[in-house]
C-alpha cells in the first residue's frame, strides 16, 4: 500500500510539474526595460531648451522615435545634423519623432541654444544638465543613436545613424503624406 501511495504521489507531482511547465511556455515573455537593442527603452524626463518637460513615454503607441545623444563640440555629431533634419522633413508627418539630447558636458546651454538657432534645427533639443539620462543610456562616446519603435522597443543602437535609416522609415512608417 505504501508503494502505491508513493507511486500515486510521484505521478501527481510529475503531472503537476509538466502542466505548470506548459503554461509557462505559453506566456509571451516581454523584453525587459533597458538600453540595448531588443529591450524596452527606459523612460526619462528632460527639459527642452525653453524649459518644457519632455517624457519619452509620451510618444509610446504613437510614434517611432530617434534619440540622438550629441554635443556642439563633437564634429561627428555636427555632421549628423543635416541628415537628422532631412529625416525630420521627410518622415515627421508619417510618425517619426526625433529627440536630440545634448549631453551638456562642456556645453553650456547658451551655446546649445545658439547652435539650435544657427542650424535651424526643427526637432526638440533636450538638455541633459547633469548627464543623468546619458548615464542611464550608457553613453560613453558620441554621437549615440537609438531608434525606438512605437511600442517602446529599441530596434537600433549605434554610434550615429544606420546607413539604411531612410529606407527603414520609408518602409515602416505610415504612408500618410
């Protein structure tokens, strides 16, 4: 009798374990929040150059976002501005938002404001005064670019824009014109 009870208990436990394993595999696993491709972008709030607060999650479920970390003294960053302006011109009415984040290292806000005006930058420029967001996103060299889909998933992270950025946006943004 003890052997039968032990066998039934073992059978019950193995069945329970198998069933719990099946249901765990059926659940879709969401990406964790973070800073790398394949992760959900970590939310932040920064002020733009006029003092208005901008939060990353305000674009979730609405727009594809390019985050561009940069500084006025960085020649590679300055070279990206015309391409970012071109992308903004072509795709902002189709669901692309460009958010430029000045890392504020050796870059006073007055210089950043003058740069935005001189370059006629049409997209928001945020000022990361204490480099908090730059640290969150592990920005160690610039320019750093992230492309975040409308669901908040980071689909690209790299130094500068990807070569095929325009083709990506042309294929994947709304066809509204």
